[in-house]
C-alpha cells in the first residue's frame, strides 16, 4: 500500500455533529448534549432536487443560533445554492458549503458568501473527482469530501474516497493553506480514524452520535479519538 499522509496528533481533528439524525422535537437539548465535545454543528439542507429528500433550512438555523455559540456549518445539498445564501446568512450561518456538481462558477458563490459574512466550502460527491476544488482552495474555509452518496444519514462509509482526502490534503499543504478537509458520511471511531490518517481535519457524524443511547458520550468518544 502506498504510504499516505501520517495523522499528526499535534494537529487534533475536530468533530462536527450533524443534526440530521437528531430528534428534532428536542433539537436544542440534543445540541446542548453534544456541544461540550464538538467544534461545529453541521446542518444538512436538502431541496428534493439535488437529492431526493427534503430537510431543513434557514428557519432551523435561526432557532439553533439562539441556543449555541458553536459555528453553524450549513451543508447545502440543493440545486441552486446561490439563491439561498442571503437567507442562510441572515439566519446566522457561519459557514456555507455548496456542491461542486451544481456550480457553473464556484468563485461566484464563494465570493457572494464572503460578502454576506460567511466562510465558504466546496463539497464533492463520492464519484466526483476532488481536483475540481483546487483552483479555489485559497478562498475556501473547507473541502467537504462526501463519503456516502448525499441525501440520507445512516449509510455505510465508502472507503474509495480515502485517496481523495489524501489528494486534497496534499494540495492544501503544498500551497501552505489552512483549509479544513471535512469528511461526511458513515463516520464512526473506526472510519473516522482512517479519514484523519488520510489527512482529514474534521469528522462530520450524525448517526454515530445522535442514534447512540447517550449522544453526549458518543460525541466525547469520537472527539477523544480525533484528538489522538
Ligand atoms: C448526508 C449528510 C450527512 C449525514 C451523515 O447526505 O450530508 O451529513 O448527516 O449521516 P451519518 O453520519 O449517519 O452517515
Ligand atoms: Zn452533510
């Protein structure tokens, strides 16, 4: 096996709690349970076009903004993200990530998000080559490597994305940039460790945190693994 980047515990990995698997009737409580252990809240917005399901949007972000100081990262699985940026900014989103697959001009979205006071990320589906993000790295907060096909929580990790994590990390380091590589889908302590070893800096997890009997303890275990 080709040696990949070595996970350096001096640069601890971060955990993003993805609320898609949370109990939405008690969303504030669920976020408060995991907040002491995670660095970000990951909010999956789906429009029933880019992906079949419909999920949540700025109204939920606005409510969460009142109950946590953690950065709110909105992962937009939508066909026309540009049209929604202003609403997400007004709702209190800190970071907005759009899918490369739907963008004619990624620079335009990144620039518009910045003008609205948000940091921007670019996401790639498991079948999309990661090189498409390279021209924009300097202006990005994060590269989001999907490790399941987007749309649903609870799927199995697709390990063929590991070389994409390595490739993104290599390119970021080659330019001396501080861009996070976030991995999203099927993340637990085992798969998360492999992603960190490949060069990821952020692990987004929904089911392994919120479907656990004790979400706070599950978040703490994932975070302690990520911190080495
Ligand atoms: C999938 C979403 C993920 C999802 C991850 O389309 O983007 O953020 O919540 O869920 P798990 O961790 O259960 O795979
Ligand atoms: Zn997501």
